[in-house]
């Protein structure tokens, strides 16, 4: 498969791109619009300078070249939620070009090129009624967007997800958008084609519109790839078209034939002057960009001994990276802290994030107990889930639950003997060379102690007992 992504990011400005209407999410329908963003005859747009500033920050953070002169164009097409029947966007003179992002997957590191970043206005929203009919909410008309277009460098659903996560992280670090996918402030269009392995020519592509979760992107790519391969192998032609992804069925469905650039009849917007950017302005914006994910990733690998993949995952969210650092500097086991955050913490946090209720100091204390062998991994995870509901010192919770790990050799030896007496067949199987039988005996000890026995010491004791 060959994939290129078009990512639309709503900018976190107080006002819209060409008027003073607010951009508050969730306002009652049609309460945040005016003659300008509705495209009424005789109205004139005035560019919000903060939109340009935010778009340039996105370009600088992704290694793009910022054009000293760019312009805005009218993109002509009719959709019911676009009252003026054209969108103000950028065509041949975009604001930013030629960037790249480095991504990390389990297969290693890869660079994905960024073709361009341009500014444009969002369209409205169609509300389909259950009994039939459609309403139009124009609140979103004129909300400022940047569109970030990648090169067709992506070769798998895993790489597409990694690119989106990295791009979202970079945008969040710059502070120009909240990137709330559930609210539509980050949406992705996937362009996908297939070709025989080893060939360079690109196949006919389809575009899957408005995917707003990492899971949807992954599922849509996997289905569309199989669909195109099956069609070609059956002798059918792939049609260049726009498709939508249906969450319930897991399938992509045809919406309309895909337009080409000349179908939109782009021309320079006569009401808006060119955008000019000087070096002093660029230098000021560059100085406002904080340390980005790649810099923190390199630091975690060098300072805490993490793998590049683990460091990439931790830095995907700024608040998670801040939390990890606060915990890692408080304990001697930063790798254990990283494992807990990437496993349990992110799972409890969910895709949309939020505040972590467990303090970094208490997570660090939990890692100390685990690293010192005072609790095992199972107890550690149980404690984390309990402290997530009600934060507090982990030692107190473990004490009240009676979950300190049993490390006393005499006690473990007695438990091992009881397990062997209760399961003579497993003991016999182990002595005949079936090494897996040892785990069944370890499991008996763990069950008898409600998971409190030290599994490594238990295994050693059982092995010595059975090898005599």
C-alpha cells in the first residue's frame, strides 16, 4: 500500500479566520455566525493575524520552509454546509512547504515528508434527522484550519497511526490547537493506493474522508487495502473516488467521484492581499516554540536508558511526558515507571486524555516497591488501579490489603512442597523433561498466596526441589 495523509487541524483562536465570531465548541446551532462567515453578498473578509502566526509555528515545528510571500485562493465547489459555495484556501502559494516528521514504530525509525501546510476556513455541519431531512449548523463556517499534507511515504496502517500520533504531539506542544479528535478539531483524510511489490508507479488512489480517531484510521486503511487488492486480483479497475468509513460495519463506502484540482477552479481571492512574512517575525515565532517531542525522546534514551520506541510513545502527549519526568526523577527505576505509564496509565487515561489522578510521587513510590521486590508486577498493577480511584501512598494500600510479596525462603519452600504433593503428575512431567510443567506448579503457589509469592524465587526453589 501507498498512503498519503491530509490532516485538518482547527486552530485555537478566540475568533474565526475572517470575522470576529467566536469559535467556542458546542454552542447552540447558528449562534456563532455572521454575514461574513455566511458569505452574504457585499461582505468583506479580514484575515485574523493569529491564524498566520499559528500556521507558521506548525511549519517551523515540522521543519518546513516558510514562504516570504503567499496568497489565499477561492476553491469553488458546492456543498450544502458551505453557504457561499466556495472555500477560501491556498493553492499554488501555500504558507509552508517541504517539512518532515521522524516516526518510530516497532519496525524502527522512518521519516515521512510533509508537502505543505496551508491555511483555510472550515465549512459548516450537516445534522441528519432520524426521520429524514437535514439541518445546517453554520457555527463552524469560518473556523480557522491548517491542512497538513504528507508525501505518499507511508506504507502501513501502523506507520499512518505513528505519523498521526507524532503530528498531534508536535501540534499540542506548540499550543496552537487542542487537537481533540472527538470534537473534530483534528481530522484526517487518507489517500490510499496499491501497487505490485517492487514497482514504482503509483496506482489509482481513493480518499477516505474525515476520520477522527486513531482506531478509525487504522481500521479504514486495513479494509480499503484489502478491498483494492481483491478488486485488482479479480480484474476490476479502481475508481478515483471519495469514500467514507462506516464504524459499525468496518467498511469503506463510496460517496462521490474524487475531484481533481482543476475541478475546483482555483483563483486568487480578490478581497484578500498577499501574506508577507519577514525574517524578524519568523525569528520571534521560532523563539516561542518549546522543546518538541524528538528532543525529549533523545533525552529519555540518554538519561533514563529507555528504548527509542518507548520514548516515542511517552512523548506523544506533552502532559504524559511531563508526568513521566516528574515520576522518573523520584525513583531509581525509570524503566518501570515508563512501563506502567505506557501500559496501565495510558489505558486508564483513554485516547482523549485528561488529568492523571495518581500523583507522580506515588507512582514513583510504587515503582520503588516493585523494583526492590517488595511487591510483584501483579500487585503493582492492582495498586495502581486502586490509587487511580483514590490517590494516596501505595505502602498504606498494600498494607491494608496484605499484599506484600512473600520472599522468605523457608515459607516459599514449604509452599513449593505443598504444590508438589498436590500435583504429583506435574512434578513427574517436569522430571521427564517437560519444562512447561514447572509453570503449573508455580501457578499453584501463586494461587495459594493470592499472587503474593515472589515468582522468580518460587521457580528457583521448585527447580531445586524437583532436580534433587
